[in-house]
C-alpha cells in the first residue's frame, strides 16, 4: 500500500518533470518552425503557418539590439500560441499605425529578457513590409486585477509579461509593462 | 475603468505601493494621469501653486512656443491657455476689444468686451481670462461665451455659492468662484476651447477715480508688452498708422477696438483730453461723449482720459442721481477750491503722542520729529497742547496754551524728555484731548501720533463718537504695519483724516502735507437736508480738504424733493439747493451706495462680538444679493448655463486629444510555470526514490 503511494508520487513527479521539460522543449523547438515560416513570409509576403495544424502565423519579428535578443511574434493572444512564442494581441494595432501595438510573452521563456530592458533601449520591429524603430520610454509594474492595457491612438509599442521574473508563482496578478514610442 | 500608466516612476517605488495595496485590501488602484493629482490638487490649485512659485522667482512661463510668457506682465485683458505638460501659459489671439465706460463724478463703471481665438490646432483644456483692475475696483458682472456655451457670473449667498461650485466640480464641469489672485488682477477660468474657437468675454467693474492736483484721470489698461504682439500689429500710437495690417476677424463687428465713454463730470470743465490717443468729443447737454478714433488692436500705451473741473476760490458741489426700482439714489460730490485762501480760522491743536514700549527706537524718534515739525506749523494766535500716554496719560499744560515762544520752549523740553515705556492705554489721553473746553471761534484739531497697536477698538470708537463734539481727530500712524482699520475708522468717526508714515525718512514731507491740508479746511460742518426719508452714507460727513473731494451717497424714497447742502467755508455759510427731478439718469449710483453701506455694515459686524450679528449678517447678505455685489457673505460664482453642452464639449476635447484610449485589453497570463513544475517534479521523484530505497533496506 505504502509502496503504491510512493510509486504514484514518483510517477507524478516524473510527469511534472517531463511536462516542464516538454514545455521548454516546445517553446524552444517551435522557434525553428516559426523562424522558417517567417522567412517564407518575408520572401513571398504571404502568411505561413509554422506547422500544418497550427492556427496562427508569425506576423513580425522583434529585436533588442543592445542585448542581442530576438523574438518571432505570433498572431493572436491565446495561451496556446504563447506556449510557442510571444504573441501580438489581436485588438491592438500594428507598428507604424496610429494605434498601440501590444505584444505579450511568458516571463519564464520568450519574454524573460524584458527584465534586461532599460529606458532608452532601441526596439526594432520588422513586419513583412517594413522595419520600425522604438525607444523604451517607461517600465512599469501594475496590478492586472485593477488595470488593463490601454490601446491609444498613437504609434507606440507595448510589451507585457508577468512579474516578478524569478518567482515560482505563475498565476500572480502583477504585470511588467514596457512602453516604447516611435522614433 | 482602467487607468493608463504613463508615469515613469522608479520601479521599486511602484513595487512597494503595490505590495502595500495587496497586503491591505484590493482597493481600487487609482493611478493618476497627472502627477499633481496624486497630491490631491485640482488644476486651479496648481495654477495657484504655479503662481506662488512664480512670485518667488522660480518660475518662468512660455507662450506660443517661442516667447516666454510672464504672468506678472498681464497689463491688459488677456486669455491664457494652460499647458499641463509644460506647466506654462500661452496667450490666445486677441480679435477685438470693446470698452464702454460710464463716468459719474469720480465713479467709473467699465464694461469690457473682448474676443479671443484659439488659433492653434489643439484643444485648450484649461484656459484663464485675466484682466488688471485697480485696487479699489469691484467686479460685479462676468460672462463668457464659448461657441454655444455661456458661463455667467451670478451673485449667491456664500454657502450657496460654495455648494454650486462643489456640485459643478463633482459633475466634472467648469465652475469657478471668481477671485483675484493678486489684489489688482481679476481672473476667471474656462475649460475646453476647441481649435479655432472664439471666446467672448464680458466683465464689468466699478471704480473710484483719483483726484489729484485739480484733475481727474481715468485709465484703461491697454498697453501690451511688445514681446507679446506680433510685429506687424505693432503700431506707433502717436502716428496712428492707418494702414496697419490687422488680424482677420470672424466676428460681425469689424471694429477691432472701440472705446466709448459717457462722461458726466458734474462740473464745468476747463480741460478734457486724452493723453495718448486720438479721440472725438461730443457735447450732449450734461454729458460728454468721448470715442476713440483709431481701431488699432494692440497698443503701447494705456488709454488715459484727463479732465479738470473749473474751480474758483469757493468749494463746488455737484449732484448725480439714479432711479432704480422705485428709489432715487443720489451722489453728492464736493470739490475743493483750487487755490485755497489762507484761513483765518483760529485753531486749538492738541497733539497726542504714544510713548508706550512698542514705540521704542526709530518710531519714537520719528514721532518726536513729527511733533516738533507740527509745532513749527502753528500760528502765533493758535493754541496748543501735548499729551503723552503709555499706561498713564500726562499733558504738558492743564489747558491748551497760546503758541507763544515761551510755551513752545516748554513744549520742546517736554518732547526731549519723552521716553517710551509701559503699556498702550489710549482712552484717558483721548478723553483729555476731547474735553469740551474749546474757546469761542477756535477749531479743535487733535493730532494723534501712534504706532497703532490697539486691541479694544470698539470701545475706543464708542468713546470717540461720544466725546468728539466739535473737535476733529487726525490719526497719524508711524511704521509699516499699523492697524489701518482702527486708524482709518477712528479718523472717520472723529471727522478727520488718517495719515500713515510708513518710511521714517518721510516724516517731514508727510507731516508738512498734513499741516498744509488741515490748516485750511475748505468746508466744515457739512450737512445735507434731504427733505425726505434718506439712508445717507457716510452718516457723518467729513470736512472738505484741498487734496480730495467729499462724496455723499443716499437712498431716497421720494423723487420730487429739493435737497440742501450746507457747510461753513471759513466763517461764511455755504449752501446749495439741488432740484431732484432734474435727471435720475446716471448709472452706478445705487451700486456705489450699496457698496458703501456694505463696507459700513461689515465694519460694524467685525466690531460686534455677539450682539445683533445675525441681523447685520442678513443686512449685508441682502444688500449683496439685491445690488449684485461681492461681500463677506455673498460671492460671484461662474455658473455654466448649459452644462450638458459643456460635458459634450469636454468629451469631444478628449477624443481630439492626441493620446486617447481607443480600447482596452486585459493582460494575458504570461507565465508558463515550468519552473514550478520542474522543481516540484524533481522533489517528488527524489523523495519517492529515497523512500523506496529506505524501505528496501
């Protein structure tokens, strides 16, 4: 009886282990497929799914030259998409338009590097047509229970992720929000 | 409602505040969009703060991006826009100015109408109209028209006024209690001015003009600092360039500036001129119509109209009247003769000098100087006495003595020995001075020199009122901060005048003026027989001296009466009969009378501690409401006549704003949680393995 309990514990532990590794692997490996799809998009200006059963496609590339980070942004802010990469929230605008562009990602995978951003940092977005440059203007921490993200009539880039970065907690209500304005 | 996070505050600070919030309760997180709101201030407070900063010299404002705008430079009517991002003021473009002025005697009622345009492509969220008014002016009417909105000043009882103001503020509307940021600057606020929108302002104020050296000046503030005008509108006012290019006006009236004055001087005039502007003067019976010829919008000079009543060797009197709501309001004005003849009036001059401890030092020396100077001004056949007082009163002579060399020597020795020490007990000294021991044909003049630190004002006023008889009390305050109220009122009750010597170096000059003046009153024992029931103000009419006119106002119930003004010019009787039914067309007299009444009642109110306070308060309030006047208990509140429209405009303003929230999205859940799973998984496996091994052993 006791043995059965222990085996269950070990099995559960192994499951947790493998699922976390799976999550990481998925997040990591999917990047190659997304990158490939994005390169095709840049090539033929068409949207391409990274894999045949995906319901999303890469819409832009995001890079922070100073810390040499790079992300492929998937269209649509679903949790499933976020497991593969950072995402562009559907109601928000696209770079270059007079409407805030909002990109969200996980604090413990693709958007971990947000913690390294500083005010004044250059962020470059590249969609299938054009590159846009933004400069970080503010770094804020807000309570998502009381706040939402404002989409405004201005050409700005908003990056969000969870906060705090190095914390086991993953359902917290704090958010880290980066505002960058066009330059 | 979600809040935008635009502040760039230190992360640590934000974390701490969030931490506190999470620990206490989930109170709504109200992050302000403006930093100053975090301090619990609204923008008006900010304006005041900004002004305060400015006055301490830390603040400089900017106008229209290229010019620095300075609030101290408001020398003419201006509409300003407040930029909350840069904390600066900009000036709106002036389109036209119309001034309409009614002058009655030395009372001017000025109506200013100005239009301004927001020539920028931006909304102005916060605007302010500012107009420089004279110290003694009272604004009683104010109206702003912005598109279809009208904001009008209304007189309300003060509690009501505050309620209206608070309600409007709660509803997010603009309302402002009209106030003066500095004593001579009138300001009122206006919110949400559209791009290219025109704002029309109308204000009205009443002002008493200054009579100086025989002439009266009316001044209208027009001069604008050169740096606030566009170069092409700069017109040399002397040359009056006719082809000056003026801004295109959208208003119907093509005149850019007009000044129309209706002058009822009350006296024949020997001179009537505009000092800096070209005007047309028309004579119409008892009026003079003065209108400005040039229409230049911007000016380097104020408009100054100067007139000189023809006066001979006798005092002159004029009467003005206004019919209003079944009453006749009368203003009587007495003008001193130009060259006052040397008075044969015999005088008994009693000096009272304050030698209390508070006078110690420079003040005491100045008072002694004043006293010595006073002695030199006496004629040989005058009588005089000196009373010093601190805790006790001590006279030089038991009874006023002749101003002969022997007595003057005694006086000088007495003055030399004066030392300041002890308390300030004015009562006994005043009683001694006012003692009714005047000899036939002598006029007793009491010159009361003190630093004016008193506490028992009402008691002293009562005493003066009871004991003054035929004497005159002239108060002279030494020092920069005397009790002006006491000194003024005491002189008023004592039918004398009040003089302040603020700078000790001015003692001789000021005392000389005082003595020249009081040595020859032009008219004494002035009385008016109204021949009907009348509420007269002031109740006791002062003597007429060479330096200023005397004015008496009254409210009468009867229109058809003859009134008789009388007094003594030296020893001869002066009298003048006025026929009341002659006009009744003057303006602003009812208001002037009410203003004077309010002033008197407010004085009484201040003096009384408990008795009849409610009655006085009610009287003051009623006067304020009936005559549309600001008082201690009534206030001018700017009321929005179309609040719904204003709200709409405010909303549009928000939409037009470059940074507006179009939409809101919730924050997505942005943590995979792999770390948690990895660590827990590892722990479970290790624990399981360990237990299995232990069991196996």
